[in-house]
């Protein structure tokens, strides 16, 4: 009979890690268009001009708890197109989703809600924006892909720098 090797604690730690990972849950419950608006104050004059617009794109995300382990995440995209300093259109899309997020550490949950979920929702917002602007008679506005991981990291750095500045101000 062979001797059983001594357990140095690694097996117990691996089992605990697998058990914790087994309790982690991430699921998309629902994806929906929460709100949209399209204004075309420059029509019909804008259609008689050469179409060389300046487009300003604003992007925001937010998330709120809507129940135990349930979160609503909203990606808001606003595009304002101007031609010769006249607003051709203002289009805003609020793309939302409800996600189950359970069993993750706070940092991981925050990153899922602040980066991963917006990345899931953005293609839907992009499609809605393209459809709305095209249906309004304008060349379809196709938004460029967005790296939500980089935006999330930048926001966290800004928050950390703001907290650092606040604590320095308090010390003075």
C-alpha cells in the first residue's frame, strides 16, 4: 500500500476556491431600450445644405440596485450633429439591462457593472442610434466601438486622485 502524501494546505485552499467560484453568478436577465429621443430642429433646411456635419458624442453609464443581486445598468449615448453651426439633429438613446451579479468581491462586482455590462449593452445602443438617425432622413450615425474597460480604469484613477486631493486639502 502506498503512503498518501501529506496535505500541505494547498488542496484545502483549491477546494475552497472552487467552492467560492461555484457560488459566483452572472446572468443577463433583460436587455431593453429604456428611453430614446430624436429632435431634428434644422429640418428641412439642413437637407438643402452640403452634409458635412460636426458630431459631438457623449457617453455615460450608471448602475443601480433593483433587488437582491439584481442591478440595472444604463448606457446613455447622446449625439448632437451640427451643420454650419445649426443643429441638424439631437439623438439620445438610453439602453438598459438587468443583470444578476452574485458571489463576487466588491471590486469585481463594481468592474462587472461599470465596464463589462456597459460593453454588453453598447452594441444595442449603437444599433438604435444608427436606426433612428437613418429613419430621420440623415446618413446613419454609426458609432465607433468603445473600450469600457479603459473608461472604467480612467474613472477609478480620477476617483482615487480626487480622494487623494481631498485628504491633502483636509490636512492643510
